[in-house]
């Protein structure tokens, strides 16, 4: 791991964190319609996994979709504009918070249906195999999706054809308000790999470097034609399932939330780099300032962008307009 | 572009009599040979190459899948997003429900939800196995459900020439297409041009010209529709039989122009009655041809019941020649 890579990990974690904190503010200010599912707490897992890929590789994600494209290298302006429903949004205002797919950086899908993206990632693996293009697809999903049929069907499909896919579970211990331990027959999702004859690894999702190492190994394995792997990153979301969601009863201890915040992915990486002499505190602060500037520019771009025309709702249903479709 | 059954598309194609089933495999063979991005995914399909239905050299692009309809359909969608042009064989149309998320939430919506960043060039094949005492889990005609999912194109080819032309056009289309075959047609033969025969989408075929009544027949009901037309011709009633061939897009013009001439519309649809293709076509005629209609529109459909096993109960449910003749007589 080069120093430059370790610093880049830090940058991406901070970029997700500051983007998400801004999203929270924009939502509170009434500038973002609907609800948002923030990646705060998941940054180490998401950034460490994406940095283990090549630029030409693909990822597929889920409803907690903001961190994925940022970790894969997307520009922030189009993402923020999408969240505000603007025409300059990366999906032209058709996707929104749960679906920040940015194909320009290989984010080929962000499924709002839990588990819906897992077969898509499997298909990207099939393409890589048939086309022989050396691509690997990294598939993000949560603990809840690991109980969907699509997860089990996909692992079996990828295993029988040795498809270059890395299935990456962001296990944040809760599916909305339901504790994962109440609805999983096993303690660790990684053990589900055994049923499909593929490696299953558990990793500390708050430690970006640990996530990188484990994912890198799985990516290499996939790229060499040795098939898929399952990785389970133990992580935690600091906020609610969705920002603005009103939950009438407590479903997790405040003490538990605080305990996880003590192991913050931003702080862990910063401290590590400073202690190793890779980064000074001053430089770390500067990086924070640079990224805060990026986020500010993204917000400004989004705010000054126009809303789509109502008639744009009829665009992109089909590649070519279908006669009789519009009325 | 030729929609005419029996008309050579490239001017050099000889016309052969082949079965609907053979036509399906000609389409696969030709498109897979033409374009290396075309792959087949489905259950029990390794026998395609082993049985010689497809050339053995294509074996590496035939993925005989485990029984995991949602998984392999979604895999097809992901493959379509990343450079392949998959044909997913869902075997029997009733199995499509297991893959609804992949088809309706993913394939149909991805172009739209990504603001046009992506396209999903995928074909789903689904064969409707009604009329065969297979009972309710193998006998559905579910195309109306998918007509209600914007982003999908829906085809119901009724002749060997059209099933070949539609499959080939669907494989080349950049949007997801669901092709509903009628299993009862598989071993019926008809003229099919050799070579590159493509059937255009959204262009209906007038199967029989007539002047008194417009009869729109969906998919495999062409046979009973044409037989009823023949019977009624003997009684001095002239039916125009129209096969829409694709339901999305639907050729409004041909249907409405015919209704403008006849003033009478009967629709024959093997799907269930409520919200069927017949209901949609009736609504279009009522909205856009109200002034030309001289009689109320009549639908001849399968009633709203699951399909029973015993032929004694099953067979009378489907639109028959007698049902059509009776419907037309109501208009006299």
C-alpha cells in the first residue's frame, strides 16, 4: 500500500462524510425532496472496497447509494443536483437519493429494491467473462438483502460459472429498525459463502485499510478467473435508516451508537496516517478544507441548476419513442 | 423491412415452409452467428447445441442455468447493461412471475431511472402453454400485466415468419422486449423467408381484408379468427382480421383506420378478460374512434378464472370460432 493510496483512502472517506453532512443540511433546508439514506458510518467500508478496483471495473449498489459513486470517483456536482431533482443531476432528476448510478465511473446500478442489484452485478460478471475484458464487478448490499432469494441465486450462479464478482455486504446490524440478529439464522453473513463453495471473509468495516486488503484479494482472485467471493464488512450507520424518518420507539441503545462512533472510520484513518508520519495534522486539515470546498461548489452547482421541464418525464422511457406511447 | 408473411426481406431469400419452432431457432442461430454479444440464458438449454438446434460452435454462449428465474433474469439485465445482448428463455410464461423484479423493476426502468445513461438490450422469451391440460401453474397468458410496465416492449407473434422476424428484431433492439410465444403454434408450419427477415414493431398485419367488421385477434387466436371470418363470409358478412403482432408498441393507425371503415369492432384475446389486451384496444377505439363506431365494441376473451386441468373444463374457456361468430352476429 503506497502512501499516496492511503491518503487517497482518507480523501474519499472525508469526501463521503462531508457530502453527506451537507446533504443533511440541504434536506433540513427543504432543498431536497423525499428522504435520504445517508452513508455516514459506512465510509470506510465503501471507500476501501472501491479503491481495490481499477477505474474500468464496475460497481452495483443499493438504496444507501450516495457513498458508492463518490467512493468510485464520481464528481459531486451531478450527485448533489440529482438529490435536488435538477436537470443536471447525474440521472437528470429521474433517480434521486436511492439511485445515484453514475455510469461514467462504472456505477452501473443502484437498486431501490432490496437485493434487486445483486443479479445485475452477476450479469456484469457474465459480460466480463464472455467479452474477456478483464473487468470485475463489486456488488454492495446490506445485511437485509442477504436474506433475499436474489442473493442466494446470484452467489450460486456466479460460483458455477466462476464469474468475476465480489459480493460485498455492508452489515450495519439493522434492516431499517429490525436487528439483523433477529432475522438471520447465522451470526455472520460471511458463512453463507460456504453454501456456494466460495470464500467468505469478515472484515472490520470501520478500518478502510483492512477493507481494502480483503477486497483487493477477492478482486485479484476474481480477475484471475478463480470466481466470486463474499465479504462481510461489519459497520454501522450513525443516523436513522432514512434521514427524516420518525421512529416512535427506540430500537437501538444510545450507548451502542456512541460505542460505534468511538471507532469512526474518518478518525481511525486520520490518526493512523498522522501516527505513521504519512500525513501531518495540518495537511489532514487542509484535505478537509479542500473537500469542503468541493462540496460547497457541488451545492452551488446544484442550487443554480434548473429543474427539469415537466415534459422531460416522457423522455428515456425507450431508446426510440414508441408510437402511441405518449398521451 | 417486410412484415408480409412470405415476402423475402432481402430480395434474395427463398421462401421455405418451416415450423414456428424451427423459426425460433433460426432466429437464435442467425443472430448469435451475426453478433458475438448475443448469449442465451435459461433452464435446460444445454440441449440446444447438443440436439443440433444451434450450431455446436455457439456452445460457449449458451448458459444453461439453475432453476433461479429472478437470479438469471437479473443476471441477463446486468449483462445487457455491460455489453452483451442476452436472450433469457423463461421457458413457460407462468414462470415470469418469479422474475418480475428483474423484468419490471430493473429491465423496464433502468434506462429511465438513469436518465438515459444506460440501455438494456435484452429479450425475454416466454411460451404460453395453455390448451394442454397443464393446469393453472403452467397455462397463463400474462402479457397484459407487462403491457402495464412502461419501458418494456411486448410481442405476440402468431406465425413462423413473425416469430423469426420479431425475435431477430428484438435481439437488435436497444430496449427490453418480452416475446410471448404460443406453444400451440410451435409445430405449425408456414412460409418463412430465408436470411435476414425482420418484423417491424408497431406494425400490424392485416391477415384478411374485409369491410363489415374489424376483428383484432391477439397472438395464437389468428386461427380461430380466420376460420370464423371464412364461415361468416359464407353468410355474407365480411370480416377484416388484424394481427397487431406487437402490443407495445401497438399499431393504433391500422386498427383505427379499419374501424373507421367498418364501424364495428370485435377483439379476440386469449388472456383473461379484466385489463386484458382486448380491454386496452377497446379503450383506444372508444377514445379515438367513437364517432365512427356504429355498434358497441365486443370482446371475446378467456374469462377471469385460473385455468383448470380437465379438458372438459379447460377447452370451453378459450375464444372459439363459435364464440367469435356469435359475437359478430350480435352486431348485425
